[in-house]
């Protein structure tokens, strides 16, 4: 019996951009993996202190919600990351690692920042399906 090793091209794509959100410059980073996204929203200082993971739960009954867990920070401090991961995983069907590290005094911009991220992901074909429901949900924040 012989065994072989098959090499493949890496399936990782990294993108960065800065957007002005109501007068505040925010940095965005996105790592695209197969069926998973890692997204960072924060100040241009690159502070990285909170991170959460969200995945859409599959059930035999066809329903399901989203399971989330904090990866970095405390449950209370990572609430913004956890909530964003939950919303994005629910609507996209992908596993999401989300890090929301808003600059001090700009926490109220999270909803607008998430909308910028959603538009960017949709325009770059990183999300499947229709994302209008997610944008409507973010409008209610």
C-alpha cells in the first residue's frame, strides 16, 4: 500500500480597509477561509482585546439558532463581539470569528460599522444569499 500527499493552494484571503463612520476612522480587517470569516472592526490603533465565535446551529428539525462563545476577553467585555458574531452567523450561515474593539467614546457607532462591513462583504461576494434581513436587523440597534 502506498500513500501520497496531495498539495493544495491555501484558501486564505486577507483584506484591510479604513472607513469613515460618522466622522470616526475605523479599521476593518477580513480573513476569508473556507466557510468561515474572521472580521475585525476597531480603531486605527489596532487594539485587539475582545473576540467571539459564532456558528449557526443545525438541528434535525430544520430550525436552529446560533451558538456563540467568547474567545478573548470576559463575557461582559466581549458582548459587542459576541452580538456581532451572532447576527452575522445567523444570516450568513458561515462560522464567524468577530472582534469588535471600538475606540473609546465611539461604541455607539458599532451598528453603523457593522453595516459598512456587511456592505463590503456583500459587494465582494463573501456572503451567500440575501443580506437585507441582516441590514434591517442592524437598523434596529
